[in-house]
């Protein structure tokens, strides 16, 4: 029954605004693809705990684009970063985002420096890169 209601709503929207017709049709197409996808059932045993975090556990996540735009020269040895790390300790810091899925850290480098690489050699077009992170 719900599907029929959604179809009627969609048809009304298509008639009401012809400019968005293509967007609505694309939405229907996406919905149909999602409905045809195989769904697996996930079962979790909640009768016992696998792991308990410490009460003082802290996790901080940064998006990679934040580094691209705001941390052009991210120096891990800087007094400011060291003070921040001390204040947050113990802390897990995670750098995330799609671009980071293909990066590894090079501990031999002291400071993460953002450098411009020739465009033809970049794995991600129009993006600079960190020198001590290696794209793999």
C-alpha cells in the first residue's frame, strides 16, 4: 500500500512541476534499483559485551578537505599541536574522507607539508597533497 501512495505522490509532483520531471524520474529509477538490490539480514548478539570503552575515551575525526583548505602546513611537532594533543590525551585522532582511503602515513617525515604536484601526476585532479602521506 505504501508503494502505491508513493507512486501517486510522484505522479502528482510530475504533473505539478514539469521542470523537475527529469529529477523525479531519476529518483524513481534510483528507487527501483534500490528495491531490486539483494538485502542480507544482519543479526547481532546483544546478550554480552565484546568491548567496553574507557570512560575518558575521546575520538576526534577530521575530514581530509579540512586539511586541504585550512592546514596548508600541518606540523605535528609544533608547540600548538603538542599542547592540543596533551589536552585531549588519551585521544584517538582519525583523518577521514574518500581521498584518505588511498593514503598511508610515512613516519620518516617530520612535518606534513602540503605541496602542489604537477596536475598530470596527481591521482586526484585539482588537489594538492601532503608530502608525508603516500597515495597508494
